[in-house]
C-alpha cells in the first residue's frame, strides 16, 4: 500500500454497479458515514476519522465514482446524482451498515440525504457541512417567491462550468475548476468577497494528495459532470429530486447538526443557519476562519463538535442496542 501523508488507513475495495469503489472502514461502534463532494475524496476526512474512532465510532468513508481511489469512467454521461446515490446505497447494503449517522459536505450532502430520506429506518442522525438541501434559484426573484435557502449561482460560474463542450474543456483539459476552487492554497485564501476553498494554508504534502486522483484529463470526467448536475432552475432534471430533501427534512423528527464555515465560497453562514431552523430538531455551529473545505481548515474542531453531537444524541440511544459502546 502506498504511504500517504496523514492517511494511515487501510484501503478497501468492492465492485458495485460495474465500478470498483474505494472506501475506508475504521473503528468499532455506531457507524458514521462521512461523504465528500466535488474535487475531493476520503482524504478530506483524515483529520476527523481518528478522533471519531477514539470516541467509539465506526467510520465508513467512501470515494465516489470518479473520485479518490475509485474507478473513473471517462464518459461524463455516466455520471448522475441518482447513480451516485444508488452506488452508495448498494455499498451500504453490501457492508450491512445499520443505524447510520450520515455526514455530508458539498455534494456529499444531497447524496447522503437522498439515502437518508429513502431509508429512514436505517438513519439515526444527520450532520451537514456546507451543502444544500434544495435546488438553487434561477435569480433573486425566484429565491424570494419560492423561499429557497441557497443564493443563485454566480453568472460566471454558470458560464464557465455549466456549459457543454466548453466547460468540459476548461475542467478536463485545463483543470480550471480545481485551480479556481483551490486558489491560494499555500497561504490560505483571505477573500471576503469571493470566499475561499481553503481559508488556512494547506501543507504541500496534503495538497499533493488532493491533486493526485485527477492528474490527467481522462480522470476528470466526474469533476466536470458535477457542476452540470446542479439544479439551478425549476425545470432542471435534478430539481424535484433535490427539493424532496427539504420537504422531508422539514417534517422528520431526527437530530440534525449543521456545521458551517464563515468563509465558504459557495454558501454563506445564514444559509446554514436557515437549514438548522427549518428542521424540527436542528442545531447550528459556525466554524470561524474556515473555507468551503472546513474539514481541512478546521478538522479537529469539526470532529470535536461532531463527537459532542453524537455522544449526546446518538450514543445514549445505542447503549442498549447491538453495539459495544465503551
């Protein structure tokens, strides 16, 4: 096994839906599913896994198709939100994971949440990190009229990344999406207007591992597909699929922790706070001096808050269950 900086975990693989998926399975106890989103992989959770394991939890940390150490089909058309959800659903069933806490960031949010609302009897708690629970509005008027939590996508983002061949060229041939999201990673991006992917400096050894999975254009189909899957209007093919998440969360009595960064380039703190407000049993925690990838910027703090939530809301309910919790 190749040694990777701050990633001492045992890689596991299983073929699902004809795709070889990579995942980590660390620790014992109530299972916690840690799901990454676009541009990253299970490496993003490397600072969070050890504290969770020490606290008595089992960490299930997969790489999506097209990311990390999982297979990377070259045809963008094979990537869909529904297929990602289906593959994760099959992987969870294969491993026999029960009574999950789902943790999702970026696209990991909708992926874990679609699983959750379709398998309510197998989910005990939800934790969300800088993500979305309904479609994006086409404009501010659409946002007001339909009470949409998330702000509209910036026009430049739509122009650059949601087109067809031109956007694919930028993302795959020029690697422009990652360069944009990860700008100023060496020093941390201080921008108040645009926000940041990384607000704090990233160790060059860690950045090498973030860059590794998508070294060539052929490996970047998953990167290019995700922006096009963002539902930014009511008639987008994914709009209803995503909107159903908010509809279910608003009436589901389940513990929800919303942990948000104050310097995200995609979502503002008030959007995270609103998610915590619309669910029956939500709590909100703001991480300061952190960007979109708050697991990297503030992994220890995020882990501590998650453990506090799990110890209070999940572990007591499991003491009489099948897990040996110490």
